[in-house]
C-alpha cells in the first residue's frame, strides 16, 4: 500500500502529528495529497545530490500541478484552482536550487515514515506489555478509588458547611428575636439562656466536626499528591527518558492530567470552604471558637499542598529535537528545534492567560571551557488548548534556536575537569505564573539535559552521550554526569541496544543476538548479567574503533537498506565466526546465513556450506567480502542474494546460495521482494535487457573447515584488525560488479 494511503488510515492521534508536520513551510499537504503516487515513485534522495535529475523532477512537478489545475477547472472547483496556482508560484523559488526542493520533499517523506513507524510501534507495545499494563491497571484502579474518595469527601464537606450555616442562621434568628421580645420573667429568661447555651454548644460541636472533616480531607489530598508527584510523575519522567532513546514506553499524559486536575479542583474547593468558615466566624464568634483557632493552620496547609501540586504539574511533554536530527536532545547551534510544554492542571478559564518564557540556565557549572548559550526565536508563548489534540494546556515552541555566547574569563572556582563538547550537558528552562482565584505561584519546567553541537559530524558522538545518560541517570538535572560517568550493567546496556533497532526498524534484538554481542564485548562468560561496559569502551570522541561507531554503522545500514528482511527475521546479524561454523557445519550444501561484518563498519556478508572439490565429505564454509552502502545503494540486498554468482575454475557462473539457515529455500524466504524490472522499463534502453549482479571469482573467497576450531566452545579466530578482526573480510581481491546482457528479439533490431 502506498505510504500516503497508509497515513490516511491512521488514528486521530497520528493525524494530528501529520497536520503538525505539514504546518511547516516547504511542501503543502494539498500537493502531497494530489501528487502522492508520483511523489513516492521519485528518487528524491539522489536528486538532492544530482542537479540534472533535480531539475527534471522540478519541471515535472510543475507540469503535474498544471494538469491538476486543469482538472479543477473542469470540475469548477474555484478554491482548489486558486490554491494550486498559489502553490505553483511558491515553488518558483526553487528554480535556481532544484536540489533544495528535492531535499525538502525527501525530508517530509522521511518524517512520514517516522509517524508510520511510531504507529506500528505503538501497536507492538500494546501486544508486548500485556502483563505490565495489567499491573498498571491495578495501580490505576487504586488511584481512581482514592480519587473517588476525595471527591466524595468534598461533597460531604460541602453539605456539612451548608448545614452549619443553617444551624448558625437558626441560632441567630432565635437570639435576635429574644432580644426584641424583652422578657422580664427571670425564670423564663434563665430558661432561654440555657436554650441558647445549648444551641451554642451544639454549634461548637458541629464546627469542630466540620474542621475535623476538613483535616481528614486534606490528609487524603496529601496522600494522593504524594502518589502523583513522588511516584506517578517520577515514573512518567523515567519512561520519558527511556522513550527518548527508543524504549516502547507509554508517555501519554492524559491520565496524569485528569488526576492532577481532580486534586487541584478539590483543593480550590477547600479554599472556598475555608473562606465560607471565615464568613461564618465573622457573623458569630465566641470564646474558644475552633474556627478561629484552627483556620490559619488549615489555610496554610491547603495552600502548601496546592503549591506542591502545581509546581510539579508543569512539565516538558515533548523534549527538544531538531527536524533532521539523529534523535531528540541533540541540538545544533543556529538550527531550529521544537519543544512542547504542558500544564497538567487544566482549567478552562486559564486558556491563553498564562505565558511561558524559555531560557537557558544562568547558573552554569563552573567547568573550564564550559559553553553558554542564548535562546533565539519566539521565546514566549501562551499555554492554550488549541495546540493539543486532547485539549491539554500546552505551549508548543517550533522555531527556537541556540547561539553560543562569547567566551568569558576563567575566574575563581573554575574546575579543571575536562569534558568534550559532546559530554557537556545543558538544560533548557520554561517559566510561567499560575494565577487563579486569588492564588498565585511561579512554575518552572526543565528539559532533560541536551547536548549542543556545532557540526553534523558530532551527531554520532552526541547521540551516544544521550543514550548513556538516559540509560543510567535517575537525576534528570545532573549536568555533571560525565564528570564521573558510571559504567553500564550488561542487562541495561543490552536492552538499550535492542531499543535502537526496535525504534528504527520495529524489530529489536532477540536473546541470541544480545548474547552474541555480549560475547564480543566480554569474551565467553558464564553469566553476562554481572558484566559492565565502560563509557570509554562504548564511545569516546575521536575514537575510530569504539563499539558505538561499529554498532551505529550497522543500525544505519539496516534502517536504510535492509529493514524489510531484518523485520522478517531473515538476518541473524550478530554472529561470531566460531558460532557461524557451529551452526553451518552439519547443514547441507548451499545453506547460508547473513551476518554483520565485524571489521567493516556498516557491512553485511553471508557465509554458506560448500563441499570440497576433491570429493571429500568434509564440508567447508565460504564467506564473501562484506557489502556496504556503496553496494546496497546500487542493488537491493535480496537481489544480490537472488542473483549472486561465483565463477568456478571453468568460468561457469553458479549461485551457491540455496537454503537460508536452517533450511528455508532461498526463494521462499526472499521471493516476495524480488522484482522483475529489466532494461525494457527504461525508455533509454529499448533493445537490450540488463540485470546487475555481483559475481565473485572462486579463488577470491575464503574457504575454511569448520573442524579447524573448537566448536564445543563456539570460538574461532581471535580479534585482529580494528575492533574485531575478520580474515575473510580483508581480502585484497576486489568483488566484481558485472552486467549480464540478455538477448531481446526486436523486429527493429538490424541483423548486424
């Protein structure tokens, strides 16, 4: 199904994301809709680098807009005619820079894919977290029960205060009447005094009872606030940290907003009850009046609870991110980024009345060379309900950027700690004032620490820092984290690696793949759970052979060229040489498996079982030189597997790949992606069909006996060059890229 059609079938939540995407300038949604089929068939990524192709696509785009305009003329759609004409005029600015247009359209298509991936990932999360959701549902039910108890207490207290007012009015009426009657009989007068004393005593007991109920209500509110602020919100913040680095965690704030708003409304009602008690006390008071004695403390406690709740209710819902960044929390100077804040206490009367200001920390760490930045762009926005699909109170900043301040002097107290640019952590702050019904409090929210770079070449290292911090740090404001950076326990580290694949391709790493990675990092261990990975081993700036450089190269390759077959589980991927031999040694001839290169960054290779040409029954494993981006951008990997051939001694081409491990016929495994397009589909190649394929000479392959290594241990060949050595991948004999020509009978072709 076409990408645009898939987007149109998504739920309203993701439609909102799509609308937010196309609120940006560059590609109108109408143009994307009407020309969707044509847009998705073009090679925009190549056009962004190829001026000639970009100019051709630019001209065809304008022609398609003309055709669409003509259709609207025939349909007498006046408004659509006007819009298409306006869109065509706006595209004229790309006449001298067609590559910029191609790059823009490619960016929009990539962002659409991210929305689709997010939707599919959300479906997977619902399936993978059944038990966790059941547990969360139990906690939610308990919270809902307590919320219902709080609301019931408020209703009961409201009724009690009404009764108290009626009781006081009754006493006041009788007392005023008694004063007007001027009773002279002493016995009758004493009787009435006793009656009034009884009414006062009864009123006093009712006042004490009401105040006791108020204290109980505040106890219940305090218990709920502790649960919301100290547990539920902290849990959400931790889930948000993990979701920023790919974890499939639910970070929706709608339920928290309902709970925060409920408690806030109840506390505002308590403030009204206290004002009512103050009013009643003003009409009537007496010695040892409990309202007079207890109300100041109740006022103070209510305001403190409300202040505690409100200060925690202002959060960063969507962390800072650049449109074309590697991930959130990595920002580049002078490049726009977006961020969204949200107030979890929703009162309709506050819509558009609270202004949010953005700033960087004024109290930066006293570290030598630590940079400081200014926030540029629209740094003030209203909290409003229009920018959120759920109607939440949000301020969505979309056009902010950062500029580095001029460096100042060292000064006293400057630490000599040395941090690289990608180890510096910075926090963005958001300030506003909550002012409602005479209660005012300043609120502040802060982003998770961001890494600020000045060059795109720093993105890989910066993202490594974001991964490490959000994997390990429980303090979201610890900007000194990398001054004494902790090591990562393998269980957390392996899970984080799996998230990278899960978020990029919707398929994470299975247990076997994680175990293989652990073997590469720590060697053979009985229990990897006790192992730890240090920060320097994972990633250090200017380190060419770090684990992260190797792993990220594989991830980028899979996301760009191998996503479909990875998602189907056809790539075993992380397989050691020894494990490879152990798996293949007892398989039939032509059985092969796919694994990632250990020495070539962003490389994938395959090994297969071959029988000795001398007739011996002993099988051999052959491995081809790794394929990289250079190869995969020319021919899809499944087509390489389909058509790969080796030249035997007699120069007879033969495809040695027959069965994907363990025993799936090759065409059954990869057949659904095969394409039969040939040169006949190309208007410039009308007479000869062409097919590109990879051909290797038999003597350029490495043949090795699986019995030459210790198969019981699954180990073979110690690490050699680079991070991991791989003898077969260091062959000097180049792989041959050939074009096989197939004769095509055409009556226009001359006999010569």
